[in-house]
């Protein structure tokens, strides 16, 4: 008998699905019965994820798209629904750390790029998914961060934190707007996680600042300083995607081992 965590018969889209939290999430959703579409900028990066899911008896397809490009996102989602017939779960996970620098050294183009991928990208993903989600209801999960929501001591993370705070505000607005369609909208706020996102980080000289710009680092009380694994975060996303969380919407959930309480 299916459990409340079962996703049998449902279709999930995971952006940023080629690595880290996105990859772990795509695999876990598939293991629990969902047909999964993974999206990332480069098609080659997605092949291994799709092969791994299909190799274990799951169903997965890939679509290459830049989440900050409206035409590419719209086309990718149309193609996904065309192939898999429906859409029930959207994990807006794609993102970058971008440039971390003192505000007077942060260039406008650097700030804009982080906002475009993290915040505008989440907006586009949700915007073009909603018409299909309205058909049967569903769940939207946005990957935000402790930065910009409960932690403000990461010197130089102005663009990143602004994008993550914006994601949470958008989530709360949409939770009310879409509730009548049976669509739940929530955000997860991870702390330090063992992912490759640091590869998208550029740190400028901050010697004059009180705190260094380093990510992901810091004391994590619950794990004695060890960062979380992507699979830990994927478990939370599975919960929010499933019927186990059927009355949870408009909520940000921190998953950081109490890191942000210590460093806020």
C-alpha cells in the first residue's frame, strides 16, 4: 500500500539536477516512485544522473536550459510535460554563490548575475511550471539558504543573501496565491552542505573586513562542525514533495544543524 511519502504516478522537475542537492534529490524522488526531469545548463552534466536513475529501474529525462533565460526555461518545461504528460513537483534548486566582496568592490554586473540565476531563475522555473501544476495541484520547493534568512554574518555575501531572501519572500507570496489551486509552496534553507557550489564562488579581497569571506565553513553545533550531506537535504525535499506535508505551505525550513543560530 502506498505511503504518504510515495510519489507513484507523479512527475518531478529538479533544476540544478546534475550535482549536489539537486542530484541527490532527483535520485531520492525517483526511488520513491516519481518520474524525474533534471535540468541544468549543460546536457552532458545530466547524462550520468539520468543513467543512474534509469539503471535502478526509475524513469528520468534531462533538459538543458539556463534558468535565467526565459525562452529556454519555457521550452524545457513544455518539452518535459510533453514527454511525461504532467507535472506535480517542482524543485527550484539551481543557484550559484557568485561573487562575495565588500559592497564598494562588488560590480553591478556581478550582483546582477547572482540575482538573475538565483532569484530570477527561480521565478522563471515556477512561472512556466504553474500552468501545469494547476491541473492536479502539487508542490513547489525552493532551495534558499540560511544566508539572507537567518544568518547575516557572512561578510561580502550581499548579492547571494539578497537573492536568497528574495526567494523566501516570493515563496510566501505564491503560497497564498496558489493555495486555491492545491499548490503548496515552501522553501528549504540549508547551511553548510558538501556540494560543488563553491566552484561558482569568486571571493574578492576582504582583508579590511572583520570576518573573512569563506563558504561553506563555520561551526555547526549538531554535527560538530561537519557539513551536511546532499542526501540529508534531499530527505527534507522528499518530505515537502510528498503527502506527508500536505498541510505545510508558505514555510521556510532551516536545515543546518543549528549553524545559523550560532552565527546569525
